C-alpha cells in the first residue's frame, strides 16, 4: 500500500504541476528533504557539453536493489519565477502497455539508455538548460537530481565591405570581420592574404588591426601588389571559422611597349605594334590624323593586351605619324606615337651592278693571293727540309776523288724537282757506310723506323736515294708529308715520303726476308 501510494503521488505531482506550480514546488522541496537519506544512490554529473546539432547523452545511474517504479526526466524553465518543469521523458517499469513515453518537442528524438541516462538526438538551442531526473523505488521513496546541458556553438564569420571589393591604387581600405553566435567566445583572430599570414605589428605603416582586440584590417596606400584573397580566421573550442573576400585593385592603362619609328620602301611589309597593361584590361586603338584605323587586338595575359596594325604592301601615302591610345576609364589615357616614312625612290641598277662586280673581283683576288701564299710557304718548307738533311746526305754519299766525279748538267736537269736545290758537294772523301752508326747513336733511337717503297723513284740530285718497289728503307729523320732522311743499300740520302708507306720493324723484317728469298731465286735462275 505504501508503494502504490507513492506511485500515485508521483503521478499526481506531474499532472498538477501546471495547475498548482507553487504547491508542487513546495512538495518537491519536502520530497527532496525527506529523501536526503534515500538509498537509491542516484548519480548525475553537474553539467554536460555538446555542439549544436550533435546528439548528446545525459548520464545517470543508481545503485539500489529495490524495484524501480518511476524514472522521470523533465526540463526546468529558468525564465519562470516558479521554476515550472516541462516533462521530457517518462519510464514506468510496472506498466505493461506503454512503459516509455516522450513528451512535447522531445517526442521522436529522445530515448532512455542504460539504467536512467537520457539520449537526445540532434540538439537545438532550446535544449540548453537544466534537466531534472526523478527516480522512485519501492520502499526507498523518490530521489531527484539535476544536470546542466550546455550547447556549444561554432562561430559564424562574415567579412566585408563586399566580395569582391574593388578599389583604386593609392587609396586605403578597411576590411571588416564580424563574429556571431560563438559560444564560448573565440580565442584568437588573424587575417591571411593568399595563404600567408599578415603581420600587422611588423608592418604597422601598411596595416593596422586585424586581431582579437580589433578585428577589422586596415590597408593603407593600396598598390597593385595588394590585390588578392583576404581571409579572416578565428579559433574556437568547437571548430575554427573563416570567411574570405577578393580585393580587386584597379590601376590606369599604361603603354609598356611600342614599335620604333621606321623608314621603309614601297611595297614592304610593315607591322606597327602597341602593348599596354591595366586593370580593368585596357582598350587599345590606333589613329592617324584623328581618324581611327583598323587594327587587331589580342589578350596577352589577364591585364595585358596587344594591338597591331599591318601594312601588306605599304604605299607612299602611308607616310605619317601613327598614334596609339590605351584607356580603361581609370584616371587618364596613355598616348604614344610612332613615325612611319615610306621612301619611293627606285634603287640605282648601275650602282648595284658595280657593287656586285667589285665584290666578285675582290673575292677572286683574295683566292689568288691565298694560293700564291700557300705555294711559296710549301716551297720554303721543302728547301728547309733538304738543307736540314744535307749534312747527313754528304756523310753517306760515295766519293771517288778529292773533288768527286763531275756529273753532266744536262743529266741533273732531267727529272729534277723544281722546288729543290742541290746541296753543295763535300770536299772530304767518305766511305759509303761513313757515319751511319754515329748517326744512330746521336739520335738515340730506341726503335728503328722503316718505310717500304710503293713507287719507283729516280734521283734528281746526288743527295737522294733511288727507290725501287718493295725496297725497305731505314728512316733516320723526317715524317710523312715531306722529305725524309733514310739509309738504303749502304747509302744515306733523301727520299720523298709520298713514294713510300711507313711500316713497323716486324713488317720490315718480313719484307726483307721475302726480298732476300726473291734475290736468291733470281740468282739461281740466272
């Protein structure tokens, strides 16, 4: 009977709360007082935080082993002087038909989890406040507890004056940053330009503000480099917030490149070009004597344009001053001019022919001079080689008397090389082998050099060697391309290098063996 009476009292308390709030409040005070020593063991946290729109659970537990007859969640209206309560969720364990009941705006988005915890789906701003939990148990009476639900709100950031914001160079602008609905308050604020933080303290002459104490960012002396995307960023315990705007800096049109003045001939191809920049992009025109001319304009980049005027076959009447004008309605237009002069004089054919003939004659004379120079240089080189080798030739040349035998002049002239002179004959008689060993020792030859005759050669001077095909000559001095000093058949003399092929010592031995064998065969057959 006591349990049923307590249960009925609790139900009567809920039904009469709207009719007699003061009486109910007093009754609650008596219940709390009377259940201060209750053994239900209800436990609630002082407060619970959640983000607006997120689900939240108000945790509650109890440790009684008595039978629970009522679990009642309600929300206290702090604005009401009598602290009226709005039912939120009820649980009647003894009911067999409808033990769970959600009330009012909480219907469909609340449920009981665990022993007595209340879960609210998709929290709203109206859910913020104090929630009360009452638990009644058989033989233990009723115990009540309270928990505060705090709804955290991320900041809503807006920037101005507008997006995009257009301003001209040289002026100043104040970019506003407004923070709304942040709970708790934001912890920091700063501005970013094109992804890079703005240091308003370091560049105080350029910027001011743009922080937590002064959210608006002031930019002085606007220039073209100040154009970009500006973002106001704030930090908050829930999540950071930001908002951006584009700053569009306008500057007047300016001609940055233009064709030079030109002097051309009739029927030439002429192009006059004018390049200008500006924001907004400039409009470029060509004119002559105040009349606008036809031209072609193309975009080079976002704020640069190029305008060209083409003369396919220029005429004499095209001579004059051509004016290029660039304008974008920001400040004054930029104007520059270029002078085009068309020369109608025909070229002098006679002068052209004379110049051409003179150029050809000069070229031929140059070729002749180069040929003569090459001839004399080569002749001098050959003479120098013979003069250098003449001493060694005298050492190996045979002699038959103090003055030597006299060779008829007409025999020397037959086949004589025109580029060489005969060396002076030695007055000292020498043997055919005179000086060869001395010469070898003086040259300190580590390895003897040889050449093999590939053409026959008949001497034209007495310091030369007669060559027969397959002769192997020991080379004492000289290289390929000139006269060489050699030793052949017991005689030292000169021979032309273009009549022989230079070979190794191994090849020379093989060739000598073949030659000796051939000589033996010839002797036997003879």
